[in-house]
């Protein structure tokens, strides 16, 4: 049964720093029932967009709120943070980094 939080990878197609929203062309989620699509996400309060740029590949986690929308809890830019991002096996399925 799908839960409230899910994780996926994707690519940022646009960033709205003023409104705190990110549009991501994302793959299927792990943890929630959502397939691949391009959509806009709001952010949870303490998420920062500082390290993110349009075109970045990202790995991110969302949580569903009471209004049914999914907000980003955590987002990591692979070009900016590379192998410091969580869930390395998802990002590098064929070439996991050394632990
Ligand atoms: Cu979606």
C-alpha cells in the first residue's frame, strides 16, 4: 500500500526561486503511486534551492500533505553534490560508489 513519502530521480526543467517551486521531469516514484511525468512541486519550509540549477539531474523525496499535494522534503543535485547525495544505488545503478 502506498505511503505518504516517496523518492524519485529526475531533471529540473524550471526553478522559481521567488515562489519556492521546482518543476521536475521525474521518473516513477518509489514509495508512492506516481509514475513518470513533468510536474511542479512546492517545497517544505527548510528546503533550499541554493545548490540547484535548471537542467540538473536530482534525487528527491516528497511528502504528501493533507491537501493531497506532494511537497519536496529533500532534494539533492547530482552535478552539484554527486556522490554525497543519498540513495547512491538509485542514482548509479550500474556503478555504485565504494562505501
Ligand atoms: Cu509527478
